[in-house]
């Protein structure tokens, strides 16, 4: 069975710490982690993934590969699949949480290089090219 794939920015210290936490919470080993900066990853050339803003926010590719989820939606999807956080999963679906959660998620995503500075001093997200 194909694992759930989490697509993350491997050059980002905040993202790497987040992935380390998710790895510890993944007691059932259901998740595979893909560094989107590693261009040798063949999954990155799949049409569904190639057109997504992979460096702007974390994405999740469910095991059936039918869709890709980004930002807060990706976090909610993972919450139901990691037993360590099942207790908080229902709260992520309360009325208004989708709107608020995405706003908070995007603020953190835009400021992640300030929250945990890069080891090399400068982290950037290259401008997206239009297909």
C-alpha cells in the first residue's frame, strides 16, 4: 500500500523541525516525507504535484493520489491519520476553524524563515513560473 506523502521544503529549518515532530507522531509509519527541493524525486514531476505551490506551504498527497491538499487542509488530513493527535482532530473541523486555521497557517508559512532562521542565514522561495 502506498503511504501518505508529505511534501515539504527541505531547505527550511522550521519545516525540517515540523517534519521531525510529525515523524515522532507517526507511530504507525503511515507517512513518507518528500523534500520538494530534491529535484531527483520523480513524484515532483507528476502533473498534480508539479502545478502546486510546493514551497509556499506544506502539501499532503493521500495514498490514493487522487488529490493534493495544502496548508491547513493538509494538517487536518494528517490529524486523523496520526493516532497521537486524534484527540485534537475534531476541533480542527469546528465552524470557522477552516477560515481561521488557514489564515494562521499562511501567516506561519510566510514568516517561517523568521520564526526559525536558516542555518545559512538566508532562505528564499524562488518565484513561481507559470506553466
